[in-house]
C-alpha cells in the first residue's frame, strides 16, 4: 500500500471511530432547528466538540456571534471544511444542514489525524445564515477565507455530483413616490405610484424575452397602496436578478433599471432604488481539478458520481463568494430519491434517516481523502492553483 493510500485509510478509519458521535450531534442539530444568525445551540455544540478534539477554536468571528473558526496544525497547505447549520423557517432542516455541519467536522477530525505526518493545517469554518442572509458573503468581505489553499463543503441532495453550478444573485429594492388623491372625485390631482410599479413590472416581463437563457429576474410587489379609492402615493417591490456569469449580471442590472426608470417617466412618480451589493451572491466557480480528486475518492467508497451536474442550476449559494477567493468545491451527496427535492418536509425527514447518516459519513470520508490528496500531492496543488488563477 502506498503512503497516500495508507493515509487515506487512516482518515476513513478515524471517521468510523467517530461515527456514533457524528451521527448523534447531527440528530441533535436536526431536532433543534435554528434560523439565520440564531444558531447559538448548534454553534456551541460544534465548537465544544472541536475543542474537545484538540482544535484551537475562535468563536464569534467576523462580528457574527454564531460564526467560528477551528484549526489544527500549522503551515501550508491550509485545507478548510465549511460548516452550515442554519435551518429553514417553518420547515426546519429541510436542506440538511445538520449533515453539512457534521460531514465537515468529521472530515476535519480525520484530517487532523494525518496532519502530524503529512503536514499542513486542517480548518473548520462555521458559516451561519446560508438560507436567509448569506453569512459567507459577510464573512468573505471580513477576511474569513483569506490565507486558505482549498475550501470544501458537501451538500446533501438527490444526486451524487462532483461539480455543481449556482447562479450569481443580486437583490433590488424599489420604491415609487407619487401623490395621493381621491380616486373618483379628483384622480387628475394624483400621481399613481402603483401604476409606475406595474409599468416597470410589465417592462421586466417583456425584457425576459431578450436576456440569456441562464438569467433569471423575479420579484414581488410589497406595497401597492392602502385604500382602493385613493390614488396610491407609495408603491414598493423587491426583485432578484440571477445569472451564471458575474459580468453579465452587471450588464443585466442596467437593463432592469431602465424598466423601473420607465415607470417613473411614464407616470411622474419619483423612483428610489437600492441594490443589495453588500449581500450579492457570486456565481459558483467549482475547481475542476479539486472536484476530480473528490469524485475519485467518493467513487472509491462505492458511489457512482457524476463529474458535473447535467442540468443548469436555478439556485444560488453564498459558497460562490468563497469560490471567488479560494479554490473551492460544493459537491452534492445523494441521501434522497430523485423525486424528493430539498427545502421540503420530506427532505427534512430524510436528513435524520439512515440514508442521511450514510450520506454524512461518505461525504466526510470523501472530503478527508481529498484533503490527503491536497496535503501530499504537489502536482495536484499546482493544477488547482493554475486553474483558479486562470479563471480570475
């Protein structure tokens, strides 16, 4: 057996030795769902566990109370496993973040076991609020992912895939200010803010015919007036723009904004708008060299893994912001059949099942084995870095 294979076997054995603890804590997080930035219990349990395993733990990093960093070892390569542990409002862990958290902890604990011989550093970064607020967006802007060589996170799903896609996403908040008037007695004295927003909404609908297939624009009207017999003096809406190309999203911004300006021009209402750039999700840049190493390791565990998702993603993740800073992957591990989508009560139940536990352990093992590759294979590290730099 080669040194590489021996260290991978040791990493897998380490996860098996921690199997019961990993599953127990996954179930505990699942049974105590906490939403964005309120994950106090989960963050506490995770950091306590890592500290007991010998990791140096920093709590409340990046001015976020439920974010953390735990590390073991010194020097490079610095291999990071990202943990998510927030739940969906009303559904609980319908996205299986309990599995994400424990797969990353398991991988880190296994990597810690081989760091004394292989060198480098194993890092766990706890990233709150993926579901609602994009915690990694804030953390990326505050330096949480600086000085890493690779970052990994495995998401449960209904397919085994090494390369996934996620769209860049940007929020637009709009308001129109008109002038109120009695809608029957003196409509000519009013300026209809709702008409302005409806004109803009319909303009966006017309624009959709002339944008890339990969782009998405969707939104809602959040205020359309207060009384049916009063010309609305205020109207508001929230819209999301998405595309798989960050540069095209910037181009799309101007086209969409022209639609809202048209509503103001047509009615005389005053437009105010705000782009949510501080919470902008970047497109996911999966590092193919790293993903291929992960695919080989996951297949060594008996799963048949697609190299890439055969379909175009319609969702977004704040992991995209990490992938813009460091070579990263965001594979999926199948825990549910194809007809059970994520963000559903059915998927929530699977996330606490035996199939969920198998997915957790396989994801932890595949990431740990991939970490061994990164720590020992200088040629792999070179290819990962060249691909990353070439994409910038």
